[in-house]
C-alpha cells in the first residue's frame, strides 16, 4: 500500500485532503515526498505562527520534553503558570483556563457565561447569542453555537440555548437581545470559516454597549484571529473592545494542541474547585512552546504583520480575476472570478499551498513569512486567478 492508500484504508474519511504528502518543512517552505518545495500560505490553518520547525519554539519544546512531558493538573508546572501570566499581562484579563483546542476553549467560555448569569440573574438566563455565519467548533455544544445550518442537519438534536443574529446588522442584534434572556454574546471579529468576513466597528461597539447596559458577558472567540494573526495581539484590540471572556487556540501553541479561555474582572472568580477540568489542559510541553510564541508578539513584530498585510491587499485588490479581498492582518479571503478550488489547485501545481473558506481562497501564512516567499506566493495567486478567468 502507498501512504495515501494506507490513510484512506484506516483513517476516518472526514477530510478531503490535497494530494500532497508533507515530509518536512522549514519556516514558510514545506517539502513533499517527491522533493518538491512549496511556499505554505496556510500554516496548518493558522497554527504554525512562526512557521515549520521554528528554532526558538523547537528548542523550548525539546528542552521541556527532556524534563517532563506531562504531570496532570494535580501539580504545578512553570510553563503553565508563565503562559497564563503572559496572556493576562498582554490583555488585562485576570485568569486563564487551559484546554486542548478552540472548541474546548469555547466550551469553557460558554460554561463561564452561563454560571455567571445564573448566579447573578437566575437559571433562566442561559441563552448565548452568536451570529449567522459564525463558527465556534465541532463539539455538539460549539456546533450549536455555530450559526451555519449546513453544520447542523446531521447532528440533531443540538444543545439548546443558542440564538443567532445577522452579522453587521445592529437593529437585528438589538432585537435579539431584547427578546432573549441572554447569558452571553459570543462574536468573532472576523468570521474565518464563514468566509473571512470582518465585523464592522459600529456593530462590535453596539454589541459591547448592549452587554454593558444589561450586564451580559461579552465573549470574543479569538481561536483563529488571536495571537498576532490580525496584526494585533488579539483581533478585538483593533476595535477598542474590552471583552469579559476571550477564547483562543490555533496559533497560540505554534504547532502543538492548546486552547485557552481568558476571564476578565467581571467573571474571574466564576469557576471554582470542581467546576471544570481538562486532563491535558496546561500540558507543560505545549505551554513551553506557547510561551515562545507569546513572548515574540511584540508591537514591533505586529507592525510587520500589518505591513505584510498591506502588501497583500494592495497587490490583489482590483487585480484581474479577483473580485474582492477581505480580512484583517494575515487572515485574508480572496474572492476570485474562477472557482476558488481551481485557483488553489493551480497554485499548488506551481508551488504555493493555499486554503479555501466558503467561495474564497483563504490565506493564513506564518506571521514571520519572509517577503521573498510572500511575494512569490501573492504573484502566483494573482497569475492563477487571471489565467483561470481567461483574462
């Protein structure tokens, strides 16, 4: 059996994989089993914040592996405590719960919001408001939070207690808040899986105002937008928001599975002994790698992310075969005249690996991608879009 045949025989068929076997990588370049090199514009769907085999990250992870790989949360470990300290200092949040994924971080966020509201207002205040076209995870509860019916049909009955308002529609948001006894409002500042659609500042400020007026926890899902991806430490910082709960994952671990739920002053003491837990949460190896990611997300570095983002937008906006470009920082969606899948395929053949989101080509490159690689990738995408549009 070939490797791909082996995979198809024994791995659950939940992914439509690209016909590429990655065997190694360095920075923003990956190498397949045939020795072909690609510029990676996906970073493991926004996970490899500093690219493949990043030396600083690898050294920290390897050093921790040589000490202890896991202890459980019955004991203290320094990488866990240090990462929590860094996250709180950089955000102004007060407490952190560590999990293993974005979905689990969102599960924790939902539990915090519901417990807070039940204790403050009564048990009937359990509904979480999210947005149409949102995506919050694939567990049954975070799938219920996700405002996309295409994810719901096969998994009924879903977890009750979620309502969805139209994104960027302030009157619809106000109406939904008025009609429901809410435990929280959960938003992504850029809807990633929904097609890389940014929320407007006006809408986000309206959500914050409603939360403050009614003592509703404001919950920001930074699973994909967080940890420098948008050119800000967390995406909400671009809109002058002060959330009560922040969930994050993906780029935080730099390549290892970790999620985090950050809790602000309003809810910092909501979770007490026995309320929540995670066997692998706060794993010292994952946290050691994450510390190296967070420590390097300085304002000077984030300014470089924004500069690279500006180059991508300037080059691709109004280019032949490209209808529009959306997103924030290095979280970018490109609607092409030709089908996005065709553009991605042609780019792959020419040595550039891209993603899709809905009907768009999606870019989530490493935050430190060299300009040489970024330029090659963007020019390849532009040329592919132009050729496939027959222009």
